[in-house]
C-alpha cells in the first residue's frame, strides 16, 4: 500500500471522528435550542440595582454576560423556581403541553405604581363595573371596548394579599404558554413583570409570594 494511500486513509479516519463528534455536539445544541444547564452567576446592573443571576435562568444567550442592561428576561420552572436542567427539559420545550414555566422581566420602573396600585386610579375606569367570580377570592372583569385591551380581562383579588393581573382570552390565550401578566415593584425603582399560565390563578397568593421571594433572592443591592 502506498504512503499516499495510507495518508489518505488516516485523514479520512480523522475526519470521520471529527464529524461524529461534531454531529453529537450539533445534536445536543439543537436539542437545547439556546437553553443551557450552566449555572455560572452573572452580575447584571439595571439602574441602581445589581442582580446575581444563574446563567441557566437567563432566556437569551446574548444576555448571559456580566454588565449593564436596560432589561433582563429570565424563565423559571414552577414550583421549584429554578432554571433549565436536563430533568426539566420537557417543560422548557413544552414537549408535552406541560405549562410550568414562568417568564420574568426586570427593568427600571416607568410608572409610580405597580399593577395592584394602578387598579383603583386607572384600571377601575377601564373595566366593566360587574365581574364574574372565579373562586379563590378572585374576580374577572371585562375591559371596556374602548380601553385598548382587546382580548384581555382583568383578574382581581383584593383580600389580605391584593392581586391584580391581566389575562389574555380566547384564541390569544390558547396560543400562549403564559397568558397572564402581573407587575410588581422591588429593589430601587425596579419593576418586575412576570407572566404565568392561567391555571395558576387558583394559587395566586402562593405564586405571587414565591415569585417575590425568588426575585428578591437575586438582588444584591439593599432595598
């Protein structure tokens, strides 16, 4: 066998190994779809707030860096409120229609009040006077036609732990992984908007408290 042929066989063998390894890597990359199990903490500054956030909770790969940002989007698995892991792959990929992911967005507050605080002065004027009882102390109010909130309703609970959220309705809700949205205040003029599956309304108090505590745990600046 000539030396040239031996060399060619060797090159092909190396290429085969590289293709195999590359294919395995590419397959894993495609399966993750931008998700990561990396739990490296990233220090992110928004306004006067410093957050220390595990990489596997940050939604977008380009945001998994230290530095200043106008907004930070993360996602968490319910009820453990942790980021992506191999064990929760199906939930993050919505592989079985298992809606257990919360979507959170941190940014500087642009309004003086959070959603609960806006109910009486603002939302009360935009919804119909009578609502329908949902149970668990919650009432759903339809928005007036001229309110600008098409295909949405306002869900309100004014008990010991006030809760106000906007939820999509109809087809818009069916096509969304997290059709309900609520914003709260924390830190130093920091607004947190979190979106969640509608069926979690039945545990709104538990959900709201858990989200607050988890978000607070990410803050590294005094309140």
